[in-house]
């Protein structure tokens, strides 16, 4: 709440900040309910649709576990529903 995030207008412009924030959440290589809660808050602050945020957070966390780079992360998140 102390540091408001200005969300990007386009979905594609939100993915790079989501990648960076996801990596920060996963910095200690531990994923649990607390990390998912934090990532969910970040996704909401970035302007993702509240109904899709649980899926976005789950997918972002699974991609981090696989160790993907930014390009693969953006591609996978862009094609999430396909």
C-alpha cells in the first residue's frame, strides 16, 4: 500500500513486471501459500483481471520452478488459454 504500482494498459506490457516480481517471490526457491498470496497481490496490483489472477499466479510459479527465461515466460503467459 505504501508503494502504488501504475499498471500498464496492455496485457503484454504487464508480463515483464510480473516476471520480475515472480522471481523476487521465488528468490529463496521456496513456494508455498505465502508466496502464492504475495504473487496474487502483485498480479492484482499490475492490473490483471481478478477472475484470472489465481490461474496467472499458478502458471507463473510453475514456470519459475522450471527455470524459464523472460522470453519463454512471456510466451507461455501469452498463450495461457490456448
